[in-house]
C-alpha cells in the first residue's frame, strides 16, 4: 500500500476500466473529483454505484467520451443525466448486487472507497456503508481509499486489513449528512396510522425520510422491538433512548441492531462509531428474504410514488422519468410477508405536492412496478389503512379508494366502475 495524494492515486485508473464508487453518504468525493480532473486523459471509463452524494461531475455532457455512468439507484445528482441518456440505470434488487460483483458479471478494475483510518492492528472499516460496497472492494483489482478521520469505525462485515488497499489518501473530510427537518401534519398522521398496527416484539425495517421518522416517534411506548433494516437513520436513536428497542425477541443477531448502511446526521455517525450494539453487514445477507423471515413480526415500512387500484406499487419512476431505483423494497416486502406475524407496509401521502392523487386507477404511462400486486398487503395514507391481502380486484379498489384524498374518490370510483363494474 502507498500513501499518496488523490491526484497521484487516480493515475491507476485507465481508459475502459470499470470503476465502483463507494455508496451513499460514504461517497469519496475527493477521489472522485481527482478522477474527473483527468477526463482529458481517459476514455470510456464505466462507473458503477448505488445512490451517491456530491457533485457527480462525471455526468457533465462534455465528459461523455471520458465517463459512462451506470447507476443501480438514481439519486438527485444523476437524474437529469439518466433522463438525457448521458447516464444509464440498471434495475436490480439491492440484495443481488454483491453477487453481480463477486461472480464477475460486472468485473471491477478499481474501487474508490471512503474508510475509517487503520487501527493499531492495521484494520480499517467501511464505516457508514458496507451494503454492496464490501463486495465491490473485495472484487476489484485495485482499491483506492480515503483514510478519513471523520469516518466512523463500524463493526460487522466491513472490517478488514489494510493489505487489501493499493493506494490510500489521508483525509479529514466531512461525511455527507441528511436532515429532514420538522414533519408535516400529513406525515405525522401517516406515522400514527402505521404505528397503530405495529405490535410489541416486532422487528422493524424502514427507509429514510420524514414518514419513517414519524413512525418511529410514535413507537416510544412499544416494548421489545428489534431492528433488522437496510438503512439505519436518526429516527432510530430516539427510539433507542426510550428503551423500546431491545432486540431480545429476534432470532437472528439477538440484541443487536442490524443494517447495511447508515445515513443521517453527525450525531448518528458518532453513535455508530465503535458501537458493538450495531452490526453493519453485507446487503446480500441483510436483504436476503431467507434471513429476514426468521425474525418475528417483521414490519417493513416503505414508500411509493403511486399505487394503482389493483395494488401495483410504483416506487422508482414517475412515468418514464427514472426517479430512484428498485433498492431493497421487494426484498423486505417479501421477507416481512414470510415472517411469522409479519406486515409489509407501503406508507405514502394521499396526494403529491401538486394535489394529484397518489392512489390511481392506472399507473402513469411507462411507470415501473417495483412491488407487484401479489406482494402488496398494507397501503397506508393519512386517511387510513387498506389491507389488500387475499382481496379480489373489486375489494382492493374499494379499500384503496377509501384511503385516497376525499377530493379524488369520486373520480376514482367512476374510473374503477368502467373496468370492474360496481365495487
């Protein structure tokens, strides 16, 4: 291993290489910027990543000959490039990505990582993002890493010896933070509705954002909750402080908080630092339905862009516009359904910010189905709870229209009648 500058390290990247960028808030922007600065020397460098933070300057139109972005999950800094055809989106379950790297389906030449500095034994940590990044690092021929003093040292699958690293750049760079601020009245009501069907002893999975945080805020009087989640966010810390989370009833990793990545504020990053209560593990394991289902009463709380009257759930596109990605929603929706007493939940506001209904008769033209109607169970808005399990098409439409915004229900009923008859 060599300690070098970022500019020196990225000289290891060659034209036609396949390069992985460390996921989410662990995006090693210092190294990415140094790579982009070499654009004039590079051709056809293929970039692979999940959600990433930072400028993503490699997607500028003038760099098209140098870099080609292939996103497993589309984030705010890549949406325009995907829509313009400059970048591409790869639809895939989050749990499958490690296998894609390890089996050489997408062979990686270089991995760009953001790590905690080595400890006295020479061990580093992948910090806030183990997810599919562990498999990428293990599979890449060359590993270029930040030894970042601001990266928390997390325990679990992401601890490894520095002998795996080829080039290291010493840094004291801030980790990207996400703060969703105060929730709206609608979000709080959705949180209350979701919390009303969560039982004591449940094992929770939730995404990031205001609605999951509202749900967590409503669970402070619950008992013996466990955590096995794709993503660990700030909302969980408040719940931990109340003693509602003990993990004592979990069958997998009893007593521990299990996650694949961490996204939130500095307070959260400090909490997970060297914390033996928290295990950050490979997403191929965390999101494996065979693992998820073993825990009791798995309650998976996810969101959607729109839900049609049959229960088809679109969560990653607005019509033909690619908004995000498949991620792990289906992994946990199915895992929760297979769990003893489990509850897969889709929670969303009844309308968009423009007042359009999110409960629709038909998905928009070109919209993608992330969770099929056969996998859907609970759909929850601020107006109530629809339980679609073992319901026929007419019953589903009736349940969903009942939780739509009142101003849209009449039109939804009229359109449903044209297709299904009287409901």
